[in-house]
DNA sequence: TTTCCCCTTGCATGCGTATGCAATAAGGAA
DNA sequence: TTCCTTATTGCATACGCATGCAAGGGGAAA
C-alpha cells in the first residue's frame, strides 16, 4: 500500500482514459469539464489517492499560496496568540504559513533571507530583531511585506500594522497620574524596536505634559529574566517608584512577581504595575494586570487584508495602519477617581 | 529597482557568459566548478539579486526541505516552546516549518490533509485533535510522520516521541501520598487524547497500589476555562480534595488561581496542586507550581532525529520513543519527608 | 612529446502541472 | 438539412532548476 512513487496527474489520466490536461482541469475550479468526465477522473483520482502537487502548480502559476511569517521569542504570549490567529485566518482563505523563527541573539537577517527563495506570496515580519533593511529588500523583490506590531522609522513604503503604542502609553501615564502616582518608572523593551521607542516616547511626553519629572528608565529587553533584574534595580534602590509601566505584559508579570515575592511589596498598595498587550495571563486572578490591550484579532485581520489587497494589486499604495486599543483596568494599579467604564465585559478607562 | 519578473538562473548565466547549468552548479554544494567561474557567476548573481527558486528545485530533487508541523491550542505555553525549539532545530539543518493550526472544534483532518499536497518531507503531529487515521494516511503516502507528545493506541507503525506520562503520573501519585494526602482529585485533559489516557491511568493505578480510593475525576479538556469550572466543581463540593493533580500546567494554573481567589484556599496548606509539563510559568513565584517536567529540548531533538533518520532510510523500523522526565518540586504541594534532591539547579523528587 | 586522467563545462532532458490553441463534438437556429 | 455557436478535450509547451552525459582542456607522469 505504501506508495513509493507519488501518484501524478498522468497516472490518473491513464486510468481514466483522458489526457493529463483534463485531469488538471478537473482540479481547477472554473475550468471547462463535462460532468461525466469529471466524475470518471475523480473516481480514478480517488482510487489512486491522487493529490495535486502544489509545488509543481506553484512553478506554473507563480503563486505558492504560502505566506512567510517571521517571529521571535514565542515565550511572550502575545506572539503565540498572534500566530494562531494569523494561521487560522490565512488557512481560511487557502494560504499556509511558513514559519521563520529569529534566533534570540545575533543577526537574523541571513537566515530569514532564505524566505524569499521559497517564493512566498507574502511576508509578515513580527520580530523586533529583524532589520528594516530586510523588509526593504523583500519589497524590492516584489514580495508584499507587512510589518506586524512594528513600523519603520521613515515612511519607506513598507506596510505595517500596529497598535497605537504612543497613545496607549500616554493614556497609561495619564491613568497613573490620575491615580495619584508621582514617582514613575518605565521598564523598557528592546532599545532599537519601534514599539519600545513609541511607548517610551508616549509615556515620557505625557508625563511631561502633566508636569511630572521624567520616569526612571531601566532596560528590560522584552525579556522575562531581564525584567526581573530591572525590578531589582528599581525596588532595591533608595527611591523606589510608586508605579511601574512595563513595555509589555510579559515583563510586567515578571516585575509584579519580583515586587511581591522578592521585595515584599503589595500590588497595588505599595506599587502600581501596568503592562501592554493585554495577553491572556493578564486577566488571571494571580496577576489581575492592568494593561493596554492590543486588538489582536483586528490587527491580524488588517494584516491579512493588506496582504490580499497587495496580491490583487501590487501597485496599491502602501499603508501604515494603526489600530486603537483600550486601557483594560484590573487590580494591579491604583484606580483614579473617575473615568472608569465597562464596555463589552471589560472595565476600561476613558478619561473625561 | 522593483523586480517584476524574478531573476532566474538563465539571467545570471547570460550576464556571466556561462550556461545555466554552470550557474546551478555554483549554488549546489559539492558540485564541480572552477573558482574563477564561480566568482564570475557569484558576482553576476549578486548584481542581479538572484535567489535560487526552491520551488523549482524541489520539483527536481523531490525534496522540499519543508517539514509540516500540525499544532492546536497555542495558549498552552508548552506548545509555543515546542514550536520554537522545533523550528530552531529544523532551520539549523536547513529545513523550514510549514505550520498547520488545528481548529479548536470540528474535524481538523480535511484541512490538514492539504499538507501532503505541499510535498512536505516530513510531518510532526502535535495536536490531540488529529485522528490516528490521518497519521496512517500520511504514512501510506510515504511521508515520514512523527507524533509529538502523543501516541497511537495500537502500535500501527507510526513513530512517536512523548514524555513518560504514565510513570510521571504515578510518581505524582506517590509524591502526594508521601506528602500525606488522602483525598485526591484529577483534572483530566481531553478525553480521547493519549496523554490524558496515560496520565490518568498512571495516576489511578499508583493510587490503587498505595491502597487509596480512586481519585475524583473532573473534566478539564486541557482548557483554561474548563479547568476553572472543574475547580469550582471540586472546591465547592461537600468533600473537597486535599490534593489535585491537573493533567497539564495550563490547567493547573487555572485551578490554582481558582482555589486561591475564588474559593479562599491556601496553596499548599489547604490543597496541594500539581501540574504536568513544567512550562515556564510554573517556575514563576506567583505559582511556584510543582510539576512533572517534559524534556522539551530532548523531545524536539529526538523528533528531528527520527525525521532525518527516516529521510535517510525510509524503511527503517518505526520507533516509539518515551523520554524520561522528572518531578520538579516547588511550593504548590506539601512536601514528603524524604526523597528531595537538588540536581542541575532544580529540586526534584526521587523516592528512596 | 605522448598518453592518460581528471577537472570543467555545456547540452539536453525531465520534474508535475497549467494553459493557449486548435480540433472535435454537440446543439440550436434558420 | 445546413451553418454557426458553444462546450469540451487533447496537444504542446513552459515554469526554473538539477543532473547524466559527453566533449573539451590542462596537467602530470612516462
């Protein structure tokens, strides 16, 4: 029963007594084929266990129906959630995901450059450790590229989908100030990432606008262990903060754990902690983390939308989409006196 | 600069003044080519931005260098960790991962069957919701298949890599008994999954061997929300357990959160909780979850090993690998009087 | 110088499928 | 019945690359 040589359209054609092209047409939606012949061919295909070779098809059609997705650091729950949603959405419209994981350290570009050799129809770059140069290179070779949760510095024509990092961070600043905090800290993500840059800028600018001193900034590198170290720096110092904004949930959970279990602090009584992304663990009772939500479903839908639009018209103007989020209020930060509303089952903060 | 028609080996050959086959040989390791010509060709390739078309190459070599990986439910941190390790390991030896996500509900087989049309060189099935029929079908078409963290009921010749679910669960039973627990409960995973079957069997058999009554069993479906409901069933009952073994960490975290925050229980004073997998959050101070570790790195390495072995020799005998784990002891379960040892930085339990 | 051998390189072909074109069949209108 | 239209199907080719085969070339050994 074990097929050593895979069944080809030729084999099916022979068995059904038709030509190979007839077989091909039976598997091509919209092609002209008589019902009677189609039935014969399908019966033959079934009995042989024929499966069209998508590799060969791709060679002709110049469409692989494969989308490359580059990711790094799946320990941050945000990315598995994104990946699952993206894969589902793409599978639903007949595409598959070719996964590229970026190594933690070192230059990921060389290995990722292999993507293009697989003739992917499109590319989603969701790793902060990938250079903008790579994105530009992909665009140059005519492959639609969408940056996910990341943007390029100058508008170089690369499409992107991201949350509103700057506004979100600014809202967090306002929320903390309204909650009466005065000694703020920021646990930063990767220094050269656009998300960190935007979140830090939004946070600092908003604090300044409220007349507060700049926050103390410590590096967390979007990493759990580094964030623990950052927490130690903050909480063991002579002047510990009364509120910490962490550039993502993944670090916020580490900081919260460190605050409680290594430094004997109560959250939010002694220190308020806020994250970014609103990943699943944020809502777990152990953490009850107040966090600015990134609308994963919408971001994924937008990403797929950009890809299909560009596949349909390669010359469509590049768009940089920024999707709004909401500050989901839970128990990890002192509450301001007003502005809390409940919407779609979540408690969110909407000032004024 | 935007290349509409991609650069082919023909284009490079023309520019370098050689034949297309010469170009091909320059990109084929081990092929015969004079250094001088190779240099000319590489220069031409570089100036044109040539990238060999792996789709076309696959058609000839009948090797796509793509491994299909079928997963479901990435919310359980175990799987992102596996996926990342698997992708890294495969990329390191020149393979890429084509990802298939199984929908939560319904039959995943039809969509997954598409995998074979992509001519994957191998297949890793790590979703409990995939039928054994699918695995058999893949094997029949000559594609190496490895079941990951799952086995087939009868030894039907499908290769698999899994942790020692039965022994691990038995060890957990012994650990809890040694810790003085008497009223045990089991939060089950998906009923028809091999991991759940083995863990439940090992747990119950060991309890019986220790002369204890069978544990109370509630369904958790490997799902966070279902596990919360299971916890409510257990803790709100008239006879709450003094120890709960959850079929994986993902559910254990939910159960622990529910115990503490919904039912006012102290862990481990009022109830001991043990998980399975030893995922990253288990070691976070908030949980400090005692858990039977699955050796992800070794399991991934073994999986890759099985794949490459089978690629080299399709007729090699199928092997079902079971890798040993260890009971990593933390603070979520009362400690037995003896048997605790520290090894490689982890505290583990090794009876007698 | 001759002979032999090996290293290079081009030619030709094929991988499995899609598709333009032409040929044939079928059916309808006049 | 005849002619035209439309649907169906086969033929031939191309997609981009790898590879067996043969031819050419250069060097070493005799």
